[in-house]
């Protein structure tokens, strides 16, 4: 009888998983900050990215942790509250890190390899009112399904499991207002599927409009804000309807985690300090970036790398959406449950280091 060493990852698929993970982790069109996660199942153990770690580090560092797969599946099936605490399924003695908060989402797939990313092209569809029609056109021939937004965790995993039980052939899941999951029997097959979906959903960004760098610089002078390094960010400010799309609400969870609820635009005759105070008065930290309508965008000098990645993501997503598009936003309750979430605070703290 072969006894599986549950602390030792399976050599072959694991090396390939690390390589693929590092590759997709370096692509801001697929992964931003500590977002996204990958996994491989081996016997009764699932190796998954640890919470707060970066996929880009998958080759250079040990970012994967082993979890007890049957135990997690059992907890999900029985609706046990611990299904939402992935740390409880970590193989004892294996790691100081915690499994990703999205571990349960991987556990419900029968396929050996699962990749979950916050793909910009996917998001540019998944936030639209008419997403179902558009996705059906673009993903014809794929075994795919759309899941409306639910907080990442066990509840979302159960919804996905229900779809997979109805149609076990599904290997592409579009998560409304969230991202993409693909699954396959090998790392290579799954990576290819990811690339195919990414290509099918690809949208070119809008053309550039004129930025008022001089105006922005004088506004930022002496403030906590500065010009951002990512120039397309200014596009958020250069169309009145685009500004409205950005400030109306939050479009996906990691924006809320890293940049707060929605975005902030400077009101007429308001200073940056006054705009920041207006946000602080709601109990939130000062905005990590401020849209200056018709001018451009300023970001805080102390913005974390995670916040910068998610500012960029908002630009990359909205520049692929019509200014007239009807968007689906997270509700206030959905925003708040994300901010009250202990696991996310942990992830933020790790990311801030
Ligand atoms: Zn996610």
C-alpha cells in the first residue's frame, strides 16, 4: 500500500503549477495585487495558494499550502460554518500561512487543476447589465456558466457546486462582478483554456483623451497626492459619464478591499483636502485616488502596491466599457460585508508589509 505524504506536493504537476502561476501572476490583465489563486489536487490533498501571497512569487517562494480536501468538501456539503474558515482545513504542521479565502471555490471542482483570476476582459463583461447575452455570443462552444455576485467564500462555492452537479462538463465559470474560474485535468490544459477564454473576451481599450498635467500638478502641490505613474488612469476623469460610472459604486470585491467603496471625484470648487475630509467623514480612510473631472487623476503618495494595482485595474476595466453602458454595482450590504471581513483584513495586512 502506498501511503501518501500529505506534506509533500506531487513533483510533476506542482512544478508546472508554480511556473504557470508565476506567469499569470505577472500579468496585470489577469491578476492584481494578492488577487487570484491556483490549485492542484493530489489524492485527498489540495495544494492551493496561501492568502495574501502573490501568484507572481509562485516560483521564487513557497506560496502553496496543503488542505484536507475530503474534510473541506464534507463541511461545504453539510453547510458547516467552518467551511468559511479555510485555515481549519490546513494539513497540521505544514505551513505558517493560511489557505486562500477562496479555497472552497477550488474544492468543488472535480478537475485536478483550478485557476481563478480577476481577468480584466472578463470583468469588462461581468459588470454589465447585458452580460449574459454578450458572454453567450463570445463563449459559444465553451462549457461555461455565469454566477451572479455572491461574497467570495463557502456560499459562492456552494452555488458553483450546484451548477457543476447539473452539468459536470462545465469548466469555465464567469463570476458576476468578480472574475473567472477555469478548470482542467492538467496544468497545461487549464492554462490553454484560460488563454482561450481571455482571447475570446478580449476588448480593446478606448482611445486616449487629453490630460491636464499642469493643472493636476498645481492642485497636488503641498497635498498628500501626486501624479500616478500609470498614465491611462487619467482616462477615468476625461468623460463626464465615465466619472459617474467610477463614483457611483464598487464593481468588484478587490476594488473595495484595496481602494475602498467606489471612487471619489473632486466637486467643483473643492480642494483635495476637502474631498478627502468628505470621505473620512463617512468613517473610511482618505481616498487612495481622486478623480479631478476634465483634468486627470491624482493618487496618494503613500498608496500601497495593492491599491495602485487596483486603481490600474479600474481604469483597465472601464476603458473597455462604453460610457453609456448600464453597469451592475455591488450593493451597500455587499460592500460592507467585504470590509468587515476578518480574513480580508488579514490579507490586507500581509499585503501592506
Ligand atoms: Zn476572486
